[in-house]
DNA sequence: ACACACTTACTTACAAGTCAGTAAGTGTGT
DNA sequence: ACACACTTACTGACTTGTAAGTAAGTGTGT
C-alpha cells in the first residue's frame, strides 16, 4: 500500500537512472581524456581539472559522472579493457597458437599508441604502492594473463610441467611490460615486436624440447 | 691598487665551504628516508615533510641540504647507485661470465630488499612521463646497462651480431624489470632468480648456437 | 686562550599554489 | 513536472618553497 507507486513500468525496487541521449558519449570523452592525462602525468599528478578541460567541462562535471577521482581511474581501466584494441586478457576466446600471434600483433599495435602504453606503464608502476586504487586491477590482470599464457604454451608445446609453464608465462609478461618502459624512454633503442616474437619462439622451442 | 685587500690569508677567490662533523650522516639519513618515502608513495605523492620527519627534522631542513625536492630525488638516485649493494651498472669492472652470475645474485638479493625494489619500480614507471626529474637518470642507466650486457653476452657466446646482442640485452633487462613489478604485486607468484637464470641460459645457448 | 667573524644547520612561520570534493543553483530534454 | 547534466562558487587539506631568526660550530688573529 505504502508502495503504491502507480504503474511506473515495473520499476518497484530499482532506483535505475535513465541517462540522457548524449550521456554515453560524454562519459566516453571523459574516459579518453583520463587516459590521456593519467598517461601523461600519472594518477597522482594528473588533475581532474585537466581531464575535465579536455572533455569540455569543469572538474565538478567529471565528479558528477564518476563520483571520485578513484572511481574515474577504475572506470577508465575497465573501459580500456573492454573497448580498446589491445584488450589482451579479455579475449580469452582466441585459440592456442593464434593467441601467441595475437600477443605479437598487440605489441606491434602498441607501437602506434604511445599514450595508451604510457598510461599503463605509469599506472602499473604506481599500482605497486600501498593502497593504490589500481592495485587490485593490475594484480588480477597479471594473474589472469599468466594463467592464460601458461595454458596456451602448454597446448602449443605439449609440455605439461606446471612450473615451467608458469615461469615461461611470467617471463613473457615481464618482457612485454619491461620493453614498454625501455621503449618509452628510448623509442629507437628497442624494437618491441621483434624481441617479443623471438622470445616466444625461444620459449616454445625450449618447452617443446623438454616435453 | 684598488685590489689592496690587505693580507687576508690568500683566501681571495675561493669561497670553499666546509661541512660540519655530523653533516654527512645527517644527509645519509635523509637519503635513506627518501628511499623509503618515494618508494612507498612515488615521487609525486611522497611529501618532503614525511621524508624530513623520518630523518628527524623539518621539511625546511631537508631543503637546506638538497635545495629542492627534485634535487633530493637526483641525490637519492646517485647515492643508491654508489653505495647500495645492487649497483649493477656501476661495477663495470666485473668480467664476462661472472657478470651474468652477478646479475642473478643481485636479483636474489633484491628478494630481501622490497623497499629498494619498490622505489625503483615506482620511480622508473613515473620517469617515462614528460619532464620527470628522473627521466634522464633511467634513460642513461638503461642504455649503459644494455651496452654492458650486450658486450658480456657477445664475449660469452662468441656471437658478434650487434643486433642479436642488443635485442638479447634488452630482453634481459626487460625481464628483470618486469618481474619486479609482478613480484611486488604478488610475491609468491613469481620466483625471480630462477626465471632470470633460466632466461640467461636460454639467451646464451641461443646466441652461441647462432654464432 | 680567547674573542671575533663568519658559516652551517637547522626551526618556525608564512606565502602561494594546487588539489579533490561539496553544496546549491541553472537550464534542458522528456 | 521533474530528473538529469551540468556550472559556479567555495572549502579545507596539502603542497613546495622562501624568509627570517637562532644556536652551535669553525677558523683566525692576537
């Protein structure tokens, strides 16, 4: 009885909010600006006001959409994983050998996406500090990716030794992440795709031989 | 003639400054505190006041010694390279094969020095941003280390192909750096020394075979 | 041996700026 | 009519860096 909100289209218990038409694209603009700003300055030094300015509003407007700076960071990370091309761990669909090629392709693509690479390099570095809002994200991301890579390497090489597989997966992830930092510091000094491809070949050959 | 400053004990042009007795150890205390604070929070989030407190003085006292926050960071980086155990690139003395073992030993030592590892992980991540005060330091450090490792790998393997050598060196540095981040996020998930040792073996074997 | 000149090593207080977050109001689409 | 998408205006917490003052040390001439 007290609940007599007439015929509000089944919306009884839910406080769902209906976004306006352009809301989705505005939020996306903010997320892209966040990639840019956090990528260029890191999370702590990156200012909400700068993100807002790039998205064409004030910093309070950004907070209206994401609640807090931390909320924006988390949303940005998830957005990138879902939508961006380089969402490596997400596409768990890709089958065995093709997945390894996909890794190399992604590295190659990253060569043309300096901003994204920089954002992830800076953020993953920051994330190891105590209580950093992106800590859990990077921890999960790494362990999921490691499991996936270990699985594929096992498939491809026929090797079944869990430890060797996990070590190889860790090494491969480390190579990809580590090279990005070197490349950002000195773009002409390292050719990421070639080195990653060579590393994968070495790893697979070694695991196959030991199988 | 106009220069007739009587007999002021020869001290005409020199304005030499002599530090007091305990100064050296006070500065060292500040540098250690800086490692701690910048390691735990990063450079941008790490506050001078916290460094000062850990060193037993006020933030103005710290500035007296190092001029600016940036000056403190640079001093800290140089101090660590000079004095700490892990000064990999500094000891260019170590000969060929022993150097590779030295790398593995250093990684093993780092396992017991979480603070130092964290400081370098956070700082090297931050350093790729535009105009970061540690940018040049990490750039130089990486390129010196790469040249050194490439040289040693050439020695050990007999391989003389510059590009293969440089690629292998880049890969090795990437592995070491990348593993540190993974280890910091999930200490039990990766055994750094074993993976680094295995990587070196693989690299050397491969280069030797191709020679 | 001792006072004088000067430096070093700080402290307290403050200036000037930046930052995230909040509250309250305005306009617009549905 | 009303919720949503903002803006303007502001607060409070923190920042680095500076200015000015003080106590203690160092060195030199006599």
